[in-house]
């Protein structure tokens, strides 16, 4: 279950990156993945999945700002 949830978050992050970043709206699908993991795991592990998703979204946004689209901002 733990590995599967992390794989879900990673795949959604890669799809979001390929689709144009946070502006694509695909990051919202991470909510379903985190919610599913929260239902099936304990409290501390649920918080870990939520924090992982948050850090992944922030990292993707920073990647877009600093590397991919530096002249657009």
C-alpha cells in the first residue's frame, strides 16, 4: 500500500509535468490519491502522503519558474 501510493503520486506528478505543469489542473487528481491513501493507512502515514504530494507540487512549480520558463515571468 505504501509503495503503491507513492507510485500513484509519482505518476501523477510526471503526467502533470508532461501536460504543462500546475496550470494544467492535473495536480488536483493528487487529492484523490492522497485521500485513498489516508483511508487505508494510519494517521502519521497519511500525513506523510499529504506532505509528499504538497512538496511534489511545490517542486514542480519551482522547476517551471526557475528552469523551464525563466523568461515568461
